[in-house]
C-alpha cells in the first residue's frame, strides 16, 4: 500500500518483511504499516493484549522526559535512536514547543521512516531524519547529517526508547550504549525503556518468542540487565521504574497491572 503524508505523497514498496517501527505504528493506531506488520502486532497482542497499553505508556513517558529535559535541564539537542514512524506528539514537537531552537535527529533503520520524516519535516530546519543501523553506533555518531545537527561537545539527550529489546544479546546492546555514552559530553542524558522480566510470568517468555519468530529480534531482559545499561551514569529519581511511575502528571492508582509491569525505563545523567 502507498504511504502518504499530509503534504507529499511517499510511496514505499512492501517487501513482505515486518519492521519494529511499523509494528509499533500498529500498536499506536497509526496508518503507516502493511498487512505483515498487522499480523505481527496481532500475534503479539494475542499473547499479551496489554501491549497497546504499554505502547501508549511508552509514548507518554517520552513526552514527560523530553519536556523535563528541555524545560528544566536546558537540553537543546535530542538524538532519538530507533525512533520509529512519525506519530502524534513526536520528540521534536515536544522539545521545540519548549524551545523552538531545540535540535532533534531521528535515526531508524527502516527507510519508510526516512521517507515520511522528510516529507513531514521539510520546513523544519532544526530536525533531521537519518537512516542508519543502531548496531553500528560509531557510524551513527559520525553520520554527516547527525553531525550537522548534534554537537557532541555539548550536552545531548540520547534516546533509546523501546529499541534495545529488539537487539539480541550477541549484538551487544550494552556495548552500544557504552559507545554512545563515551561519545556524549558531560551533562548529557540517556533515556532508555525496555521490555523487562519483572516476574516469572509465562507472558514474558511467550512475548519474547513472538518477537523472535515474527521479527527475528526480541529479548525481554531482567531488571539487572536493564540497570547495566546505565553503568557509569547517575540515575535521576525515581530510578528505573514501570513507565507510568516516572514522574507521573497524575496519581497512579494501580502500578501492578500487566500493562505497566512488563516494561520499565529510566533517565540518567553523565557527570
């Protein structure tokens, strides 16, 4: 199916291969995906119907974190890795509402993200969309379009929101985070969310199998594995928590439902 933006028609051929970006778009009730992506999303929802709720919580935490860093910490640079397809209230919209001069670079391996992003952002001089592979972090860091927007001698927010669980252990996600951390200036922030095995519930193993069988990637990690991503960084309160519990704007009355306990996240500062 052709994928369209509001201003420019963008045609991407369906190669029959699902991508995490488009499956996430299904979960967020977007329209820029294919039948194969819907099949993966529905297979995942059959195992854990709360995945749509988790996707919404993930997006809501992104809004809170970006607002806090832009408004309260003075961060003016955001590197959104594995950003997925543009949807409601993107990183650049949140950051630039606080500071119109905030610079945002979206990076994703899916070329449809590049096509849609460029169509939507053609009049936004402070935002770029780059096609690159997070598994090659040095190539991301040295990409000309990344370098044209992000000054790594100054603080930056590195965003790894719902992406590291798509990397297998042998792809060394912790090493990728270390490479990014070492490249970031003191005062930079790292924002990470990840599917997390908080109990022995069989849903975690079942979800992991669906991700592996349908997408070829997927690891529901332990709290200790997630904490290791923040090694060498200072976690901001309240630490690594279920998504709705990170500085909620309203009182959270039930933090024990499946919809919130299978994904956690946190924000940390490089001192």
